């Protein structure tokens, strides 16, 4: 995945750790790669619901605070971490331990542009890419420490994202999200 001016890259061939099983795309509902957990944003209650597919019950509710308005979620390939776009607060939040009854929200949130709408992850989960509808930009965030790597103008009003994945663990060779259709 490249972008943000200097070419933000995550992982190389043979990178340690899990790799997403398929392409990542922005959505308000996501299921883990092992189909054990469903994550769903709740815009009206500023939260994220986590559901166990085995018991068919809600296993946890993660609160992001008043007036945050979560709109999109992406799940890391470790199946334990979620990245949630908070539209009103213009932030990307990191939620961890979603495979437990006590998930937590990381203290550090990445600042985003105007009206962020969707998030997708690089195949290794090293980079999150967020569409900023109000500015016609995308923001690249390093997921390990929630550092903004850069923001790039794409024009129009981007609403959703998808990042390809050939499952070899090399984030850098995936099609640049800024050149889709080129």
C-alpha cells in the first residue's frame, strides 16, 4: 500500500504475523477470518457491538464516548483488534482484545480529515486507509502506534475503500488505492 506522499509501506514478503484472508473493504459490519466474531458499529449509541457467532449473543459493547459517531470498522488479521472510524470526532480508534469479555479502546486515536466515512486495512494490517468524504482525501495510518503517515488528495467525495490482497504478506505490492482503475 503506497500513499501519503513518500510511499507508506507495511510489511515485506514473508512478514511475520497473520495476513488477511481476503481483500479489506470499508463496511459497518465485519466478521473475523475464523467466523467466530461479528463487529458492528452503532452510530446512534457511539459504540461497537461484538457478537459471538457460536452463542449468537452480544459478547461485548465498546463505548467510544459521546458524539463520536462510529461509521465503519475494519478487523486486523489477528482477529483481536478492530479499527473504527469515528465520523463526528474525526478520528480513527483502535479497539483491542475483542476476543474477550473486556475489550479496550487504545488511548491514542489518529486524527482524520473532514467527514471520514470508511476504513480498509493493508493485508498485514500494518496500514489503515481512511476515506475523508468532506475533503476529497484519504489518510494513511500506521496501526501499531496510530501515527498518521500522510493524507493524499483523491478528489471528489470518497465514501468507501477496498485494498487488494494476494495473501503473500507483502503490503507494498498491493494495488495503490489512489490508482484504482488507472
